[in-house]
C-alpha cells in the first residue's frame, strides 16, 4: 500500500466527507417521512424503528470511516470466509420467513447473511486484484479464483431462494472485474453463455413464483388479481401522482391498501403518488449526488484496493436504486430489492451504511 503517515483521530474526522454524510441523512429523512405516511400518520411501527436503526448505523458508519484502509486489506479474506460461513449456517439452521430461508437467529436480532456477503465479496475481490499486476489481470488462470469467490455465495443465495440478492452480487462482482481490467470480450463470452443457459435455468433452476414474476413482467394483465396485482397497482399509483402528487398522506392507492408492501419494496411508488414527478426527481437527485461522490472517492484513491473497494460499494448502492425503481415501474421483473435507506428494513440499511 506504500508508506503513509498515520493520522490523528481529529485529522481523520476532518477528512470525512461530511457533505456525503448529510446527503445520506437527507435520503434517510425521506424514508422516515414515507414510513410515517405508510402507517397512516403514526411513528409506529416502522418510522420509529427505522430512526433507531439509522442512528446506530450512522455511528457505525463513522467509526468504520476512521479505520485505516490497510486494516480492511489485511482482513478482507477473513471477512469473506466469515460471511460464507453465515450463508452456510442459513442452510443448516436458518429461520424461514415468507416462504424463504434467509435469516439466522442471533438471539437479540435476526441477521440476513446475504447482506453481509454484499460487503465481503467486494472486499475479497478488491483484495485479490490489488495484489495482481495489470498485465496479469486478464489471464484465464487468474479468473478461476475470483469466479469461485463469486459463484459460491451466488449459488448459496439462490438456494434460499433470493433471486434479487443473487443478481446484485453477480452484477457488483462483474463491475469490479471490469474496473480491475478484465477484457470486454470475456464478458461477451460470459453473457453468451448465460443466454444459452436460460432454457436450462428456466426448466430446472427457477422456482414457480420466480417464473410467474417473469411471465407477469411480460404481461401483467394475464393475472390482474394474482401475480400481476402488485405491478398493476404500482403503475396506477405512479401515474395517479401526476406532476406534484396528491399531497403528504393523501395517496389513495397506498392508504386504501390497494398498494402492497408499501413500507418496503414499493415505497417509491407511494412517494410518487403523494409527491408526484417533482418528488421523485428530488429523491433521484439525492441518490445521483451520493453515487457521484462515491465514484469520485474511488477515482481519487491512491491504490488499487481502495479504488476497487469504493467503486464496488457504490456500484452496489447504484444497483439497489436502479433495480428497485425499475421494478416498481414495470421495466424489469419484481425481484424484491429495497430502496436504499428509504425502504423499511434493518439488515439492508446497516449493510448499506457500512458499505
């Protein structure tokens, strides 16, 4: 990593990008307001818990920001192994919820190991490519280890089943490989292989509800009261908000319980109904600023590990935003990805703040 002068605690605090912290807090504030609205003007049960989780996560985020990046380099593989063991623990002793086995009960709280793996995988891949000369990056023998690092957790997450998180892991990993210098033609070969494998995956790997999501994406009207209900109600709410929206807590689709999962996956739809296109663009602007800051930090990094670590973390954040918004608009199938720092959820918020 090169010789470096150790900074004092005060110097480290001064060097934190406080504008980025403010932007993150503003996005979380939008989430608190929407969760308050989702509960029909009550801080309980969602907004109050989300505020407590964000406060704890914000403190944790700042503490992690004070840790020397060399410490994350040294412990990257160890963190990955720990996350992998947690994913294996889901297979052995995982808690079942909503038809999926995704959580491990730790007594005080339930942990979703796939969220931990989103951070651990970025750390491990950044560690691997940090120690690899640029001319060695594209060699086939040097792709075996990172492919194993990627595919083992992806396979375990698919077994839970959690298609949305598996896609996030795979997409983030591909972005890191691209940024590390892997040639584009190798990605072309990979995507060609994936396209060729789609019929096999459809026949033997996808669960029934996952197939329904794809078919519903292609034609939501095929089952308007069943599989297509979520996305049709989402589109109605999105369109009914118009330019300025119906007003805070005045959304009919959400408050008359037509819109499902309004506090989690479809919270952006509720925002669109209540604050219209202007409100959506305001939130989107905050996200764009955070993402721009993230990539700027990556570009300013003085070493390969820091560059890939920052780029990988902010790519994960970007994919959360893109997939959730595209999902509720009907641009991609519904895969159950929350809107960062806005949707209700503890583990996903913590993992994003740590990232």
